[in-house]
């Protein structure tokens, strides 16, 4: 959402208020600091071991009070988080139009990913304006009978953000820099999806451990999500291997540079699939399907699931293909836009909120 915040700040017509939930305090604070953004309202909902329903009820009550106080003309939410769904519901309850940034993404299973698939479906139903990253996302919304005049294909704001950050200098943590420099190349790995907890995570970690033992010249840099359960479940298989480093996820600027320099990326993240495209990096997707099929169609990603043998073989095969410069295809174009999504969103809102000629 940072590019959108910057875009509305630059236009005289718009007066914006930023509310954050701080569900993940560390991740949020470093992004706000990177772009020198001060939230107007910090709901500070983070609690140890909180459940999804607890996140939603606390956020809904606090956002409702803010909306009734400010009476905004429009509310913007982004993505498929519980925060986005709650923001859209709070807007609907208070009869304020909601604009959904990154609208229209779908898989065929409401539990994949969980709970994001249902979050984004409900958010779209609650929203008045839909800002889609791709034409495919727009077609998903039209198939659900949402009005075409309220749908705009903008590209994804993540491309805008990556373009901003990729130009910034970055200093990696000393441990990470030493690890990367001492190996021929490294793979960047992220695993955090709830549906992969348990047996899928055990299968993935076993596959990665086998790959690491067979390819001692290649590093596996595992950027850990703040949830401590992930380190606990990855450590038995991967701990103690010299070419594996499990490190707390760095700041966004540093993470973008790690993506740029990695041989390729292994992930179950949705957003990273888009960021990889923006950086012309190939990604293996640790899921049975993806809501971003455009990345696969363009040749930037392959969906491989969580079966141990397949994950190990796909990682090995991809290493060979990347070394041979076959992946991603040299002619591949980023399917998620040209980095001007925020500009298109603000221009649309200016028209729909009767701002034309007011500046």
C-alpha cells in the first residue's frame, strides 16, 4: 500500500488517514520506517498466540470507532489478510464505499490458501471498487457478477514498491552476508502458510535437507517468519547443515536485495511470486495451486506442491535450468504491471469521488 499512500499524498484533493493494526509489529514498523510513514491510528492488536477470530473482533470494533469519527468518503484495503477483510466489513457496516487493492485473485479451493482465499472473496463482495492486478483477476470478478464499471485493471502495487526499493542501498546482517559470500550461490526460501504447518512442513524440510546434503556448494537461506512455530518445526531436519542458514526475515529493503541476488526462490508466499516477476527471478511455489497463475503462464514460476520427492527433484532441476540460463525465459515480461498501479488507482478514485478539476 506504500505506493498508494505516496500517490494520494502528492495530490492536493486527497486527505488521507492511515490506520494500521500492527498484527505483526516488527514487520510493519520496519516498512513504515523505511518510507518515513507515520500512521494516524495504531490499533496495536498484537497478542501472543492470538486466534483469527480474536484478531477480527478486536480490529472490527476499533476500526468502527475510527470510521464513525472521521466519516471518510472511501476506505482502501489491500490484499487478503484478516485486516483487509475486517476493514472492508467495517466500511460496509458504516455505509462507506470500500476500494479493494489487489482484487480478484482466486484459487479453486477456499482452504487454499487459508484463511486468505475466503478473506479476499468476502472482501470483494463487500467492496464498491475493485483494483485488479491482471485481466485474469478482472474476469474472476465478472464471473461473480460484480459490475464492470467498478473494476479497474491497474497492475499490482507490489511492482511499484519493488521498483522503489530495488534502487535503495541495503546492508545485510553480518551473518547473512558472510553466509551468502562463502557459497557458490544461494536459494532464498520462505515458508509460512498455515495450510503447510504440520505434515506438509515436515515433507518440505526433509526435501530441502536432502537437497542441501547433495549440493554442498549451494546455500539455502531460509528467511523465517516471526511466528516461532516455524523455526521449531524446521530445525530438526535442517539444523546443523553447514550450507543452511535459518535467519529472521530481514527488513523489506534487504529482502528485496536478497531476492535480486538469489539463484532462484522457493516459497509458499503469494506476494513473493509477484515480487520475483518484478525482479526477473524464478520461483518454485510450495502449494498445490496458486492464485497467481499469470506468473506460471509467463514462465516465472512453477507450482510443485509439498511432496518430498517432488520438491527435492524440482529444486535440483531448477538449479540446473537457472545455471543454464533457461529460467526464467529471457523474453518473459512481468505479467503484474509496469509499476504505475498506484497512479491508476488514485486517478480512478479522483474521478469517482468527483475530484476532477478540484486540484
